[in-house]
């Protein structure tokens, strides 16, 4: 064995017996000795600085310019005509029936979107967000998840919910904030959540779900360390490229990497954060390049290719659970065909022609349809039948949910603390007095139990 000159750190006062990194020193307590990673070999051409273990010395002064690097390639299996680009690799990991189900789920998202967008315009709901162009990312990635896998969503992932088993009735109950809503009508529309399906409730402040997701993934890892009989599962965390500009994104990726959490980050890069085009959002190579910076296995995938998204997600999940677990970053490329939300008019900041071009040129739904038609799985009659039946289901649930009462007024005060506090009791009393004093101002008949719902 070679003799090694070991560099020892000076900061003895930083010692800890908890086996954790201390104050950013890169120093680790191990068996009563300090170690800053592999020791320095005499005469080596690289030095093992605690902060960069594999860096070689060089006499060439070179500033590394990211513009000189090739952009990370985009993985795809199926082209815009629904043709498999490498015909030795027909997607094998699903049955024809499953593929048809994905297609129908994508169609459902798009039909739901059309109906709910119009419903908002008619004043029947306050708000809605459309997923047009991103159905393949949501449905394809969720097709690789199990019911137990835990999801954190941003808001444009209705396809994940449907693929996981969220019903149209549950969606409508949330959108109309009625008493059947899992969230008891407390959130604005599209903020779905489901304990049954392990989908955390969507929250509006951008990127807050990302560190929460890393924390949840760490908890899943701990859970299995304590009880190895618990089946392995991952967290799938979705967000847009705009949300990746938030500090939360960076903190979440770093903690997931350093704590080796079983999480797959799925970034939907749809080219816009409301009116800010991605070209104005960042200078680097998309979001994928950031994964590399955090030491995370990363892949960029064509989000219009549902097969590629699914395969990537299956592999990502496998890798996330291997060995001591690790995070994975998937950047799924797409184009936000719709306006940002019902509160936005995107033609104020982008050309209608550009949008029409994308709609015509490439779309995850028509791409899969073309593939299914080539395989003899689908035709015009089946398309008409499926569209008519989905539309009927959506409209039935729509009118049913619209008629269901809103939650009882008291639900405004429940679930904050285990019991309603004396202060909140006081507020309930005051609210009751106010409603009774101004009955014309407060029509509480739409709420379950009317005024009695406060008791
Ligand atoms: C902290 C915070 N800042 C700003 C907003 C307003 N906002 C809502 S969505 C959005 C754009 C997000 O873009 P992206 O993450 O790319 O998702 P996309 O809408 O494209 O799906 C912004 C700025 C917010 N909700 N939260
Ligand atoms: Mg975006």
C-alpha cells in the first residue's frame, strides 16, 4: 500500500459526534478521526480540497463558458408524426389497453379544459387553468407511478390526478368549492388534493411545494430505514420552469441531493412563466443544467412524446430507489398552448400565429393518436365515440357539482387547531350576529344548513 500524507483539518472545535457535516466545513466525524474526504496523495496532480474532490490542477487558465457547451439533448421515442424513431424499440412496457387509457385521460383533460374555460367566461366559476400541450407530460409520467407514490403538483397537472384515479366528480367538487370537495371549499379553483391518492394539496405561492416534496421524500426514506417492510416509494414533484427561478427550487434540490432523497423532480418547461418567455427567465441551458450543478442525475425529455416521458419516469423511479436512494431531475419540454389562466390574454405578449403553429405542428394528443391509428388501435369512429362519452361525463358531473351546497359555514373555522379555540368561537358568534343583522348582504342559503351551519 502507498504511503499517504493525510491533510488534517484545524478546526477541532467543530467536532461533533452526530456524524453530520459541520458549519459548511465539509468535515465529517468518523470513528474518532476527522476526515475531509479521500486523503491527498504525495505528488498527485489533483488536490482533494474538501469542496471539490475530483478537480485536477491545470496550468491553463480557462474560464468555463457555458455557451461553449452543447445543450443537453432531448430524449424521444416517437416523432411528431407518431412514428417510433428507433423501430427496434417499440414501447413494450404497457399493454394496448393501458395506452388507450392514457389517450382517453389526455382527451379528458383537454375536454375538461374547454368546458371549464367556457364556464369561467360564463361566470359559473371564478377561475381555471388549462393544460393544453402538456397532457403528455402529466399522464405519461403518472403512468409510471404507483398509487402509493406521493405527488406534489403545481397546478397544470390535471393529467397526473386523472391518471392516479382522481374522478371527474372530485375535480368538479373542487372547482365549485362544494361540500364534497376534499379541501372543504377553502381553496380557489384548480387547487386539488387527495389524501386517498397521496397527492398533496396544490398551493398558489410558486415553488413552495418543492422543498416540501424533498422533506416528504426524506421522510419516506427514514420510514423505510425504521421499517424495511414498508414498500419502497418515491415522491414525484412537479413544477414549471418559472417556479425554478424561486430560491425554494435551489434549496430543495440541494437538500434532496445531500440527503439522498428518493424524489423525481419533474420540471414542465413550457416556455413561459405567465408573460415572461423562458429566454428572459434564464441564461443557462434550461433547467436541466441546474440539476448537474447540484450533482443530480438529470435528463431532458420531449414532453409531447408520452412514451418517452413514461420510460424516463420509470427509469427515474428505479434510480431514485436504488442503493441508498437519490434524487433525479427530469426536464420535460413543451409549449404552453393555452393562455396562462382565465385571467390572462397571452396574445398581449405573443403572436397568435406562433401558438397556431405549435398547435398544428406538434401536440401530445395527436402524436399518440397517430401512433394508435398506425397500430390499428384507433380510428375516427372510436375518436368520435370517446369524445362524445367523455363530454357527456364531464357535463353530467359539472351540472351535478354546481347544484351541491357549499360546505357548512363552520368549516371556515375547523381544522386550524384540533379544537376550535375560544377566540374562533367568539368570531363565529360575531359572524352569526352579522349575518342575522344584514340578511340581504349575506345569502347563506347556498351553504349546507344555512345559518345553522355555524352551530
Ligand atoms: C411566489 C409567487 N410569485 C408569483 C406568483 C404569480 N405566478 C403565478 S403562476 C406564475 C408563473 C409560473 O410559471 P411556471 O412555473 O413556468 O408555470 P406555468 O404557468 O408555465 O405552468 C407566476 C409568476 C405566485 N403564484 N407565487
Ligand atoms: Mg412555464
